[in-house]
C-alpha cells in the first residue's frame, strides 16, 4: 500500500513538472488600450470633486439619539454620514454604482470601522440609495458643489 502511494505521488510530480506554462500576454496590447474599451477609469480622468470609490454600509436604529464624533446627536432620519477623513459638515454626493441612485449627505461622524468600507450613511440616505435590503453596496463619492453644507448654528456658537 505504502509503495503504491509513493509511486503515484512521484508520477503526479513528474506529470506536473512537464506541464506547459501559460503564455505571457502580448505587451503591445497592454501598452495601448483602446479608449472605447471598458476598463478602469484612471484617477486623472475623474472630475476634481471625486473623493473615492468603495463599499458603503448604513447604520441607524441602534445608534439613534447617541452623540456622534462631531458632538451632535445622531438622527437616522437625516441625510448624514460617517467618513474617516472628510471634515465635519462637508457635503458628499454618494452614488450607488449598482442602480445609479445618488444622495447628498453631510459628514457628522467618523467611521466606518470595518476594513474595506469607505462610508457609513444614515438609514434615510440608505433608503434613497436603494440599499436597505442589501446592506452593503459599491459607491462613488464626490464633493458637492457647495464647499460646506449647513451645520446647525448651535454647534458652533460660543457660550456667552
């Protein structure tokens, strides 16, 4: 039994050693892709307002009414979002790449804290994007034309 197993393993090893290798792609085809062919959009071809692309998720019921990183209370019925780097009050346009729907949200929290995700949107924003059933979708982020969206004045008012 042991000898036959050794013979079979040796035969398999020799057979895989003699197998042909995959051919390398022609370098001329890679260097000049045709402009009409579908592919990845280069960063320099994107508009200046482009922020990024990745997975978006939503958060809501469990955190409703709790304070966000900006200090305001989280309201799942407002069009708000959590982003790692964008400043608080920044307006972002989130475009669902699966169905083309978009929504403008105001950044008022930090997150998401899950690897591979680019933004967490409120439940209201998720509803407008059509992602409530799916939970996680691929999106593109753009800065809104307005530099900063309206932030409640009470957030910035100094005590007198």
